[in-house]
C-alpha cells in the first residue's frame, strides 16, 4: 500500500468515526472508552491513537488481521500491556468516567474491575479446579468456606463447566481438555465479579465444539458484564457480538453495530476484510 | 545391491552409548573401590562404626557418628541461611529486574562468578575475615544475650560449626540462586498475567503464581546446593576446628566426614586407612540417600498428572 492511500484511508477513517460516534448506537450507556490511546513496544508504535467506546452489558468484538494491534488494545484496557518491558501507553482509558491511567489510580484495583481471559488457557497448574476458580477471590481476602463454595459453583455454571467438573473439583485443572481449561479460566475471571470481561482470542486454540461452548457462555455473560472480545474469526464476531470494531495497522477503521458492519460496511477496507480479500 | 549402510547415525549412537556406559561404569568402580578399601574396617567394627562416638586412631577406636553429625549440622546451617538468600536473589533478578535486563544479567554473572572461586580461597577468607567477624559481631552478642539457649551456650571461639555453616552458605548461594533464577525465568508470562488479571500485586504474583509453578525446579536447586554443602571439604576443614563433637552448641569445634578424610588420609595406614575409607563410603551413601530422597519427593510432587501448562 502506498503512503498516499494510507493517508487517504486515515482521513476516511476519521470521517467514518465521526459518523458512527454521532449516531446513537444503542440505548445502553458507555462502560469503557478510550481517548487517543497510543501504545508502543520500544520504538514500534502499535496503537496510533484509538478512540472507541464499549457499551455496558453488550458484547463488543474487535477484529482485524494479525498485527493490527487488537490484542495490544485489549491489553491496554486493564493495564496489562504496561507490564511488558519497554511497553508504553499514552492517552486515556475511561472506566465509568474515570481515566484508569491517571496517577492516583492503582492498576491492581482496576484489574479487579476489569477481568481478562487469555488467548491460551492458563490455569494455575499447582491448583485444583476449585482453587483455580476461586483464586481471585482468595486474593481479595475471602476465606469463608461457604462463600468460596457458592462462588465457585456460580462462576463454573456461568462458564458452562459446572456439570463437567462438579465431581472433580479437587483434581488438578490440567486434567481438563483445552476447551474445559479455557472455560475454567473464564470461570476464574468471573468469580471476582468484575464489571468488564476482556477476552483475547479465547477460542483460537480450540476445536469447533469447544468454541461453540465458549460462545454460548459469552452470550449469557452480557446480562451481567460488559464483554470485549478480540477475534480474528469473522463468523465468531458476527455470532457473539452486538458491536464490532475493525482495526488495521494500529488504527480503528470502523466501529458500529455488528449487523451494520457485516451487512453494510462503510469503509472499503472493512468490506475487503469481511469479504475475505485480505486478512 | 546394498540395503544396509553404516551411517553416521549408527556410529554416533555407539559413541554416545559408550559415553553413557562409561559414567555408569565409573559409579560402579567408585562404589566397588570404597567397599574394597573399607572391607577390613567393616569386618572388624561392624555396625558399631556408624553409631560410635569416639575416634581415637592410636587405640584403633573408630566411630563415625560425630562426623556424620558435623556434616549434617553444617549443611543444615548452610541451607537455612543460604536458601532464603538464594531465593531472594533469584526472585530479584528474574521478577524485579524485568525491565533492566542488562543489570539483571550483570548481577547474574557476579553470582555465577562466586561459584567459580576455588574453595581454598573461601577457606582462607574464612580464616582471616569471617572467623574474627562472626566471633566478635555475631557469636559473642548471641552468646551474651541468648546464651541460655543450648545452641548459643558455648564460649565463642570462631573455629566452629556456626562459622563452617555460614561459609558453606556463601558457597551454596551461587549454585542455588543460579538454578532458581533459571527456573523462574522459564515460568511462562501467561502465568504471571493470569494472576495480575485477577487483581494481584507484584508480590502476590510471585508468591501465588511464579513460585508454585516453579516449585519442583526450585527444589532441584535446593538439592544441588545441599549436595555441594555435603561434599565441600577444603573450606570447611580450614574453619571447623577438626575436633569430633556431638553437641547442640553451634559455637563448638567439630568435624565433618570430608574434613576427617582430608586431615588424616595422608598419614593413615592399615586398619586406620580402611576406617577412613569407610568414612568416604558413608559420605557416598549419605549423598546418595539425600539425592534419592529428594528425587522421591520431587516425583511425588510432580506426579498426579501434573505436567506443564
């Protein structure tokens, strides 16, 4: 792509963004938003100023080709990105009106409110299924056995895993299949009752059946949570999300209701991507 | 037509197998030599050699217990002091210096360098620096304030179990911290991030995610350090005082299995020499036992379908 066409694209994106942001997308309120969010790894600028809003109790999918910055974006939302050496973040991420990057905000407190599920299932190998599920709760200081039992069951049910593990709670989480491990990680994230759940390509390592199970649980989650899911799977974005953002080369190209994005994309790049011309 | 060719693979296989067999042969030869050399001692003294507390070579009275005790006690002191420090160094380098790799790398090299210092140098340093330092600034205050505890009841002399243990601790720290550091650095970042994403502080991430994940490897480093403490001869011989002793008093001179051998083997003959070789045999078995026990515990810890996530 030539430099000219990129700058044309950037202007085009800006115009499109204005349109989509002015439109009243949904009756729900904004839970999380970014303001001119820029992220770097050393000298490489991975995010080039992202402005996006995530409506409350909705599933928002972020899609785009590999290397477009979608994973970095989601990792900026709970301040995990900055843990990587040489990683830098500029701009704002606003949770319920508060910039989580302002100096008086403790990232530890933010991460309790914004949970995360990672690309590859990462249960704690030395803990049982039960202890994995309540790990966050124990961090928060909960010791009451009944509370732990109740929360473990509730979050495992929400992750659609309870029926498969209820008799094996004391066993290691590593005995589970890949899909079950990922649902255990979802349960673990849910147990601390965060307000936002970030999912970074949660099904990329899973077979279709396990993927279906996870999508089922995502659909059920939006009743209680605001969900942001990164995916490079178009069908998945179409199936699970209410809103979709399309990113390319560190920029937000288009954002809107999933139906609109897939049926009537406004940006030719988005159209190219969803028709499979690149990606 | 030729179907079979003697390929490089086959030759390499034979060479490698020979190397492996050579090691096995070496261990067998070592054990056999120790058994043969100590045969007359085993025959004359029997099991009483192991539990005997007197060692008078002039009267042919040989008891190994004070030396076994000295080896175990000094190694225990070394581990008690050295293990927490090693763990701290390793955690600092691998978890806290994440963003400053050059500094962490440099610190790692310095730690590794400590392992390369010959033990006789440690011994000299122990005699001239560590002994007066510990005697005047650690042992004497401990004795004066906590002398009612049997551990500190003795009159501080400097050449004792305590100094030997501290010196050994310094010598096992490089081994233990290097292994622990390597083990911590291979803990996948996804494990740390999982704990961070639940709202953990830096220390909680280390304590609840990194250390448990790496525990078998850390235990391996612990055992390597213990092995080094058991076998270390020269430095300990120079600072322990070399008087066979079984006492809870840490400020008393003692002797270890290896210091006994180093001090007396040269001038020994006949049954006396055989007794000293039997001491070597005991050291061999103590080391074997500890390693075996460690491996058993490691196996217990890692079994139960615990792989790597």
